[in-house]
C-alpha cells in the first residue's frame, strides 16, 4: 500500500542550523558553531527582535552558506527507500522567494523523490498551515522537527513523527505525535505500515 507522506525540509532533510550557525558566526561575530543552541529561534538566544531575526535569515538565504547546506546523511538513504513505494510531499515553511534554490537542492540530493514541493512561506508571514497542505493532499503521515507544526498536524488527524532536536525536547506534544531519534527509526516505523 502506497502511503502519502509529508516531509519537512530544514532540520529534517537539510542541516539548516549548521549552515546558518556558520553564516551567523562569520557575519555577526557570534560563536554558535562551538556552542550548540538549545533554541531554534535566534531572537531568543541573542535577545533581538523578530524583525531583526528575519533580516538575518533573509541575508542567510542570499549567502553561499544557504546554497552549500548539507543534508543529514541518514535522510538520503531512507528518503530514497521510502520514495520507491510511497508518495512523498516536501512541505516546508520556507519563503516563496527560495523555491528555485530549494528545488535545485532537492534535485541534487533527493532526485525524483518528491511528488510535489510545497513552500508555505509561514516564517515570512504566510497563512497556510502545514496541516492544511497535508489534508489537501490526503497525507496521513508528517515528518517534522518543530513541535508546534507537529502538534497542528496531529490535532488534524495526521500522525506525525517528530525528530528529536534540542528545541523540541521539552515541548508538550499531542498524543498523535511520536518522538523519533533519527531517519532509521522513521523508516522502520513506516515499513510496518506498508
């Protein structure tokens, strides 16, 4: 049985934090690379405004660090395996203005793995929720790293695998969210359903 599976991008497929932290250390003289952050949003680390954070993220999107971002190694093997017998949908809160770069990156590391690539622009003010995308595409499973997105999907009947990351460990999660340590665990859980 083919499953429709939604997959987030940053911190699920792409090591966004490693690339962003290198960029931020170079641009702003910080030391994020040496001191792994327990918080995803830098505004909470450096006590800056949301507007300033968005400005820095926008500058990152225009940098070589964004283009050269690396994938999580275990995700490549597992996504390619899952794509053979399932319909994978990339669902990311990335902004619309990086759609071309996002597609190029996915084609480089995950060629022909995704049936559709959907950017919700949520971080930059878009209103479409990931749960709405999942429901519109009849997606029954979502793979995510942010607890608030995972909980939203779960509250709408979508079983969600939440990859353990420092910023979601203490977050309360819905009963329909399953914490997982890595892509191998996700692959094993989904294999039992096929």
